[in-house]
């Protein structure tokens, strides 16, 4: 690796470039974003999130995201606001400048996926009430009971999965 290829020690030391030549895995990121969109995430936040997963170490500025994705600054603004509110991404400021870069917050992202465990437990309780209300209808009661059991399973397993993930990561 030459001196010009070296990774900056911090985001503050990173040069500001157009990053056009640095965009890597664009097609894979777009395909991953399409899968996330099909699973229910809004399209532009999914595209921004996957672009940030594939971003250089220092992340991307809003302008670099707009360039990479071929969209307007307004589209980027809405997406980063949404992702920041979910705590999927963070804003990184460069000391002495007004430049803001965005990067994925790894631990928060994984945790947010499993933080719905209490919601699943509540869903199971409500669906149990549906099963009881349909005690005279075996098919409806069975459907509700199965769904409630599944939500309870998720509520129990998600915390364990995060513990297993952390142990695996060392």
C-alpha cells in the first residue's frame, strides 16, 4: 500500500474528495437496499443505509451520498434524518469545519432490530385474547394461538441472539 492509499487515522484527517472513484460495491448495495425495501423499509433510507455500509472508513457527506445515489440533496436530507432518528447512523463533524459526514452506528443497528422483543410479547398477549374470543371457532383460535406462540418465541429469542452475536464477535 502506498502512502497515498493509506487510510486516514480519523475522519478529521480524511481529505474531502468527490469520492466518485471510491464508490465500491454499488450494485450489491443497491440490491441489498431493494431487499430492505421489499421487507418494508422506505426506499431512500434503505439506499442511504446500504451506501453507508459500503462507504469509505470516514463515511460520506450528504453531497457524496447524493452523488453516489444520483438523487437530490432533499432526498438525502429526508433519509439521513429518518436514519439518524432511528439511531442507525451518526453525524460526524470535522473539527474547525462545517462539514458533516454520516456513518453507520453498528451496535445500535443490531440492537434496534432486537429491541422490539417487548412489542412482540405484547402482541402475543393481544393475540391470545383473539384466540380466547374465538374459542368456539377451532380454525380461528388455532391461527391466533400459533401466531401468539411465534411472537412469544421472538420475544424470548431476540435477547439471546444478541448475546450470541456479541460472543461470536469477540
